[in-house]
């Protein structure tokens, strides 16, 4: 585990160096000017769209939880904390999953339910991400005449199709694998029956057994991903590049294929910047604009994430004080 943490930190440092080099290569002044050109009102709209997306994704999480688990607002809050921790704290996305589950436990959700529903929610989101990325690849096929690009995109589409079918078909069979992932995410939660409320592998299998809930969650996740793509379009528009909404959605979908491969890099440092540049060029967007969109996105994540994490910490402190009295 220590070696894993060192590797994750090493990737983060390398990513930050790469991101800094990219900014320097394309010019600090041009990128700074591009970000400032978004304006206060434009940046506020960009942030507002992201908050709506977080709310939608929180509803997707609630959809896979048992009916009496808690109200939707708690899961929306948990999703906001999850995403904020992943983007603002020096943890990988996996750390964000754990913190998001902890955030809803503090508000009264049973620890076992929080952990198990997180794992099932990640499965539903993964399936939605595959579908969204596949749609982006189809768009790229219609936009590009480069035979090399077309070849690799077709391979990616085939792999996505196979993976998506496998995820649905083997949903129940892979339950032990997701249980192991849950144990890794939750640490001692799964080893203390008093904390987990007796939640077991059978409970996780039960959650996976509700295919209707998973289907609803996947559909809501797709809606959320569409919102992310719309936010992406707003960012390009604010920076003076009026690409089509469909192209912006495609860039968002394909970008997350790259980010998924860098799940253990805190904040996807450097990978996000490089991904935006490569994909932007494929859709005819200048590299400095794509890089500016990435930096605008990071500024948004900080503007939203820092206040959310501060509120979460305040809630944690209040809970600890109550526990002592």
C-alpha cells in the first residue's frame, strides 16, 4: 500500500510538471488572456452548469441505493464532496470515492449502504461512460479523414462495445470483484460488523440484482455526462471558439477515456491538459485554446470544490463534537 501511494504521488508530480511545461510551451500570456476573456459572468455560468451536473450525478447514486436509505439531497451532497475531493485534494479518484461515501455517512446513511451503493454507482457510471465515449468516437469518425485516426477509433469502438456487453451480461458474475474493490475502498469498514450494520457480500449482490435501478442510474449518468459536455461547449464558447455542441460532447466523452486510464493520478494532473490538446486538434481547435479550456476547468473545480470541502470539514467537526458530549 505504501508503494502504491508513492507511485500515485510520483504520477501526480510528473503530471504537474507536464502541465507546467505545456503551459510554458504555448505561452503563459496567451493562456492567461484567454482565461480572463471568459469574464466573471461567463465563469459563473460555467460553474453553475457544473453544480447542476453534480446534482444529476447525485440522483444517479441515489437511484441504486435501497428505497429507505435516505433522501436524494444527501446523495447529491455526497457526490459534490466526492468530485471536489478528487479534483482539489492530493488524492486519486479512488480517494474521492471513499471521502464521498464518508460524507453521506456523517449525514445519517448507514456505512455499509454508503459503501456498497458507491461501488454499484461506479459500475453504472462506468457503463454510461462507455456509451458516451462510444458516441464521441462515432462523431470523430464523421469529422476525420485521417485513416490512422479512423483505424484506432474503430478499434476503440469495438472494444467499447465488447466491454459494455460484458459488463451487462456478467453483471452478477463479477460481483465478487466489485466486493473486493469495495473492501479496498472502505478499508476497515468491511471488517467491523458494528460499523457496517452487518452488510455483506450478499447485500452487494442484492444491489446488483436490481437491474431496473442500475438501468435508471445508468440513464441518469448519461444525462449527467451530457451536461458535462454542454459545460465543455460553454467553455470553448467563452474563449471565443464556437465549435458545435456535438463536437464539444464528443471531446468530453473521448477525454474521459484518457482520464479513466489515469485514475490513480491525483487530479489527473497533466493528463487532462494533454488530452484536451490532442482532442482539440482533431476537432480543429488551436492547442492554446484547448489548453486554456483545461485550465478554466481547473479554476472552476477549485472555485466550487474548496467551499464544498470546507463545509464538509465543518460538518465533520460538528459531528465529532457531538460524539464527545
